[in-house]
């Protein structure tokens, strides 16, 4: 839309299109979008800004452990698309950090989600306030929609009118749009009465900027007589623009949505003012498209601001007034206008010089007010710090409970302009932090590890916060020191206790304290998900990941019942003759809300929600059914299904597997159960016992992701396996000219009577290297890509039926 508008604007300036038509076409798309969004808000709905989810499997169908066939995502090699999470998943934390579900009754079928009645509002004042605020937001959106519509129609009718009527039309549009904009802005939610000092400061800012804009307008108007309409509109527009610009700058931190609305109104009125001035001077038609840029930007900013305020924007705390653009913008505008005039006209009139000098007094007064504000802020900060120190006491860093609360922390953050906040969460080994001396000792270590000026507050039973003046890098180092101190053993009667620690870090930067607390807590939650005993730094991408995680946790329960799971199959072939000998079942979740979800995302969430058993049963049943269908066609293949130690530990796993084989009349030796080698070591005895039970039934066992390390080679003799799956990195030449490591592994596998399968083969060179090493089977993109059952079956038709 922006490119189209710019194209029409350039075409009008170049004379390829008539000026009025180019201006109308340039603003059409932006104003249409803004009006539609404001109409949604006026009707009580939320504009659909977010695009529909897409199926990302085509570009990321790789999750390296589940889909070795892709070359772009190898990092998830531990996260195979089997029914379970074999990855050394970083997301193993207990699901205690997910927000609790809201306790509200489900709406009746066909009824709106929330119905506000007079009785309900009377019983619950908060409900009444919310209803009144929502109604006010709708009315404001309707008024702003009317203002944007009038401004757009003013430009749209220009090509339909003759030259004599264009100036009255533009004046009428400006006179209608201005009052509508002012009415809507004055009724925006969250507006509060200005204090005396703030009103004085705002007035001085408006005066300085207004005089500089009037001076700039005078300097930039063409030489000669000034049409009365152009002079009045330019002067009035400069004053209104000053008022709106100062309001936008003043509200940008306290009410960002309202600031956008003020900025949008300023741009819209600037565009209409420029249009009136151009028409009053009988400017060439090719100059009219120049008004399109401020008009479109103003309409879209107004819509964006109204959308933000309609979401219940809460006024934040005022920050220190910035020197720019309050003090520097008026001087810069006046100096720039004077330079342009000097370069074109060469001299200043007496009136122009007087007006230029009039810019200086309000700027000087503004500087004095800014200095006084800064002194007052420093005094308040010093008083607040002294109060906090008195509350902590002289020995606060060495003994006594943490006495600061969340409210104290929020007040302290509001007085600081920089630094960082660390949120520290303590976890007991079996769940809650043990009672007794451990919590007190943890608080003592936390205070002792903090810097002298750092503030330590208690946010919950086992959650603390540290507010520091240090920069982000030094704050991260502080988090690591606190982590090391808090994870040391805690002596207590009867032995020692150990705690897990998760630290989230967020920069304060003068932002809203509640937002900083939320960001630090999000980073802490990510640290918990990644396995605890770590420090995580907040950034916007982290928040996107957490929101994505919450979406997955919301949608995954019931996915099996809704029929949203699917399997794709990647063939395994004999390297000697490229004949297919088996397939591996790879899991996909086809979510209507989230698109195709790969196991790298799916399986960690399933593990946290305790859904791996349900999903594993579905995968085993579907794989056996597909294997039976292929066997009926006379093709004897094996089917590999991935499981995790958690699934293997289930008491009924062996019996359940035997039942599934019997249900579809599948020979047990045609089923291959794969387990990842990196996760076997933690539960080796349980895994060995369960795999032995599967072999007694006749099921074959494959050890996946074999790393060929010393520990791996040592435990290989203990595992009852039939197939050993290795990556292509073993096929390459060894270091210092030694033979490839695959030769060593192949020799060991031959002695143990185990067949080798080289996976993730993505080039003919890798295939040739695996064949030379004596590996019998291969799997990867160079041989066959994963596909649906129908496509794999069609691929099978190219080869004669063979039993392997």
C-alpha cells in the first residue's frame, strides 16, 4: 500500500498524472485502512492485525532429530519426530510457571463472552468501570474515525471539482477535521489534570515551538503579498501543531497510545493546512500530491493510537522530561528556516527579525524550568534512597530478613533512570524450598552477593528481586555470582540441602516499572524452561518464544482427539543397490491455529503437559496400521518408531507394544523401536530392562544419534540393540590423516552383530563414503525425502518387492 501511494505521489509530482487525482489516489489506501480499523474499534471489535498462521513445515521440515533430511536445522537432532522427546530438551521444567487458567464460567452457546448489565455493574464496581471505559473508547474511536473520514474525503473530491471550488472545499475539510480531532483527543482514556508546574512547563514548550513554527512559516512563504487565507491558516496551523506536538512528546511514555493519536492529528492537520496554503497561492497542480505523505501517516498513526488506548492502556509514571525535542527542536526549526530564507531572499525584514528573536525567551525559560525539574528529581531520589537505607538498617547486607516489598521496588525503579533488574527464583530439589534455616540463609547470601547500592526485595515465598545501577553486562556478571552463591549446599540438621536457581535479567532504562518487572519475570521463566541454574537475559525474541510456548500449551491438549496429528515417513535404503528396506515414522502436528508444528517445539511441551504417553500410543498405533497396509501389498519393510526413556519406563509399554502388533497382525521383527543414545545414560538400567523385554517379544531395537565417544563405546556392549544409527560426520576423514571414525564404529558393530544405518546423508559423496566403510543401510535427502504415506508408497512402486 505504501509503495502504491508513493508511486501515485511521484507520478503526480512528475506530471504523469493530474495533481488532484494523484493526491486522491495516493491517500486512498491509507485512509481506507485507517477508517476500517477505527470502525472496528467503534463497533467494539479488535482489528485483525496478525496474519493467519502458516504451515512452516516446508521451510523448517527438519527438526534435525525428527527429520534428518533437512540441511537447515541440525540443532534439533535430539528432537526426533517420534512419539517422544528424546532431545536433551532444554524445556524440561515443571509446568508450574504457566499462568493459571482464569476462573470464569463458560458463556452460553451463541451468547457474547461478556454481558454487562446494570445489576452486574452495581454489584461489581470494577465491571461497571470497565464497561464505561469500553463505551468511552468506542465513542472516541467513532469521533476519530469521523475526523479521518472527513480529511480523506476532502482530498478525494478535489479531482471531481473545478479549480475555483477547491480552496473552499479544503477550508471546509480543515474546519471540520480540526474540531473532530480535538473532541476525540480530549476524551481519550487516561487523561489527567495537569499540575501547576507541569501546566507552566507545557505552556512554555507550546509557546517556544509555536513561535518557531510561525517564524518558519513566515520565512518559507513566497515573497510578495500573502493571501489572507494562507496567512491565517498558516499561523493557526502552526499554533495547533505546536500544541499537539508538545502533547505527543509529553505523553509518549505515560500514555503511548494517546501520544500516537496526538501525533496523528498533528500530521493530518499539517497536511490539510499545507493543502489550503497551496490552493490559496494557486500553486501548480503537480505540488498537490505533496500533502499525501503527512495525511496518510497521520491517519495510520491515529488508528494505531486508538487501537492501543482501546486495549485498556494504563497511565504510566512520568519520566524525566527530555531536553530533546522540547528545548532543541524550536531552536533548530527557527535556525533552519532562517538559513533557507537567507539563501533564497538574502535579507530579513524588521518584522521577521523581531519574530525570530521572540523564539529565544521561551527557550531560555524552558531551560530554567528543566534545570529546576532536574534538581527536584535528584532531591526526591536522594530522599527515597535514604528512606530505603533506613528501612534496610545498617547491617542489612549481613543479617535479618529481606524487608523491601514489591511496592518498594516499584517506587525505587520509578526514581532511577538506568540499571538492571534481576528476578531470582529458588527451587527445591523435590519441589518447594525446604523450610527451616534454608530460606533465611538464601536471603543472607543474596544480600551479601549484591553490590552496596543494590536494593533487594522479596516478591514471593521463594522469589526475590535485585535492583542494581550496573549496566547490562555487569548486571549479568552479578547474576552469575548470585547463582554460584545460591547453588552452594545449605547445611541443616540431618544433612545438607541444595537449591535450584533461575535468574531473569531486564534493563530498566527509565521504562515503566511494571513492564520491567514483567520482562525480568519472563526471562526468569525462560531460565526455568531451559533447565534452571542459569541466568537469562530478556529480549523481544524471548518474549515471542514465550508467547509461542503459551500458544502451544493452550492448543496441544486434545490434539489427538481432534485428529490433528499426522505421520510422514522417510525411507531407509540398502546402500549397495538403493533398494528400500524400511521407513522411519516422523511426527507432525497440523494445528489449525498454529500451522504445522515440528517435534522440536511439540515434544518438549508434550513432556511438560504429561502428554507424551497419549501421543506415543497414537504414533505406535498409526505406525503399525500403516506397516500392516504396506505388508498386505507384499512388501516386507520395517517401521522405526522413536520413544523416550520416559515412555520406556511405563510398566505397560512392552505389553502395549505387543497388543498393537497383534491388533494389526504385524510381525514383531518388522517393528523397530528407536531410542536416542544421549538420553540413555541417565536411566541406563531401566532402559536396558525395557529393551530386553521388547526383544523377548521379537521387536528389534535401534540406538539413535550414536556419538562414538568413549562412554558411548563402553555402554554399547550393555544395550540389547540390533541397529546402530550414526550421523554423517563419522564418514569424513579422521584428524591428522587417520582413517574415518566410521571404520572404527563399523568394525565394532560387526563384532557385536549390529547393523549400521548412516542417517542425514545429503550428498552422493557421503553416500559413497558410508558404502566404502561397510555400512549396510542409509537414510537422508540424498536417498529419499520424508513424505506422506501415499507418496512413499508411490516411490516404492519404482522398486521390486524385497524383504530385508
